[in-house]
C-alpha cells in the first residue's frame, strides 16, 4: 500500500463544491476510493460526528473500537487508518490542522438527553445521521459509534472522562482519504448543554476532493 501523503489545497480539485452542514443537522454522501473528504470548521469550536460505510456492503462500517485497537491509542491524527468492523481499511487521515479528535464518546442521542440533561426533543447526532443516511438505506440500528472530529476529551488517572471545549479555530480542517468506495455521513453536533461545542452549535463545511 502506498503511504498517504497529506493533501494540500494546491494538490486537489473539487469533485463536489463545499457544502455547509448547518449546526445541529446532518449530511451524507458518497466518496469514491482515492477521494478526500475535507471537513472544515467554519466558525470554530464545532465538533462533527463522522461515520463511514463500505459502499458495496454497508453492513461493514467504521469501528471506533477497532481503530483504537489497531492504532494502539485513543488519539488519531495524520497517517492514522480508520478501520471497519471486519478490519478492512476504510480511510486514512491526511492533513489535520487541529490534531485533536475523539474515539471514545458515542453519538449524542434522543435517548440520553432526557437522562443526562433532563430535556426532551433536543436535536441529536444519532437522529441527524439517521435522517441523512435514510436515502442510502441505512437505518438507526446500523449506525456505529462515530469518530468525533475536532472533539476534545481528557482521560484522568482513574479512567474518568472530562469533555472539553473543542480547540478548533475558524478554517481548521481534517482530510480523510478513502481507501475504498464509501458512504459517509457527518453530523454538526447539536450539543449545547456541555462544553463540547463551546456552548453552541455552528456550521461545518464538507467537500469531496480528488488528488
């Protein structure tokens, strides 16, 4: 396998022009092998929940657990592989102007907001991803735990987890190069009840580039 050289703006051309994923909503699309999905934080401190599926068999999908296991780390950045449930290499991380992402937290859901925050009817990443992926025939039960792009989480000495405000700034981006044809989906996380997004939900930019 040829090592992935980080992609720079001068080396790519757009297949799909940048789209704004409105804060608190989701987006899904298809990305062919060799293309680069670029996720851009347009206003800063915004987290995106990213999931991937093999286009030829969506039952084989991104696995945060397998990605942690194969990386030997809970942190991933440029050069890391995103693995599937069947240990297929789905994608590699390229240019990363933040260097801080989370592989521990599950997506926020309509089921945990009432328990954790005492609210109902709040937008959630799981609902966003479910809505976005419906046209691809992928239902809620088939959506895996995500890669939480730009999310900051600390692990304490006793294993305790602390959610921090994202360190991403306006214009920061992460490139994800597809190693196989993939269905991809992204939620601009609607969480505004803890520090995740700096207390508010804002837009993310997504575009598919080809080297």
